[in-house]
C-alpha cells in the first residue's frame, strides 16, 4: 500500500489527469478537423480530375508516406505558435491525409449506378453527393474511421518528443522522480490501462451507434 500511495498520491493523480485532459482535447480536435478536411480532400481527389485533384493527391501521398513525428518536429520548431496548438496542427495535417483516403475508399465502394439513378430522379451532382453518396460513404467507413480515431488517440503520445505534456509526457515526468523500477513498471501499466479504457470505450460507443444506424431503414436510390 505504501508503494502505491507513493505513486498515486493526490498530486501525482491530478498531474496525470491534467495530461489526460490534454490528450483528449488534442485527439478530439484532430479527429474533427481531419474528418472535415479529409472529406473535402477525398471528394476532390475522387471526382476532380483537374489541378485540384492532382494537388489533393500530392498532399495525401506526401503525408501518408512520411512519419508523423517528422511533421510534429517541423511544425513545432518552424511554425511560431504555442506548443499546444502546434500539437493539434501537426496531428491534424497528418491525419487529414489518412482520413481522405478512408473517405475515398468509402466513395469507391458505392455503385456508380447510384449517380445514374439519382440523375434520373432530377438530382444534380452536388445534391447526389450530399443526399445519396456521402451518407452511404460514412456508413461504409465506420470500421476504418473507428480504427483511425483509436490510432489518433495513441499517436498523441508522440507529442512528448516536443515537450507537449499530454498523458504520456506527464507520465514520463513522474517516472523521472521514481528511484524504484517497480514504481516505474506500475506507472507504465497504469498508463497502458488508461489508454486501453479510452480506446475500448470509444470502440464500444461507435459500434453501438453503428448497430442502431443499421436497424433504421433509410431509402437509398438503386439502379432500375
């Protein structure tokens, strides 16, 4: 008990919770920003065969094929903004590229006949995207979207490399205060457990919402 109390004292717990709050805020902000811009990039790359489509492809391939830590370091030291916001920015510009490919995969999974059926009913291109294609796309990408959301939560731990004190960063600071390897091991186990709880909870919520969504019958245009 004395060992645990030395690790999980009131001050230490509050210190770790402050880091967890930072992790959640950065991860949630990243997911929302990346989903918004990733959807736009995915649509542009999939349906625009001009300069915009080529530019979106360059952006996506550049970030997908380079390490996240590279962009964390570059933005932290080259962009003159506070550390917290540089964390959100670096995570967002990287994750946007991943989300774009997830969205594009969902778009490509939809039968091309959906467009023809929509046009025959008087829908324009953008109306078809908004009311027919995009809703089906997001339904199809739930598993991939969930996987990327969980990855984003875990990837926030890289921000410790640029002294952003999220959950892992706070834990590393505490470890530096412990002399016993047992204390360090227990703290490591606690941190791993916290990440598991967050990601498992997120996974359960999304699966439950997906199950509810599948139980609702929604009209979808199909080929005649």
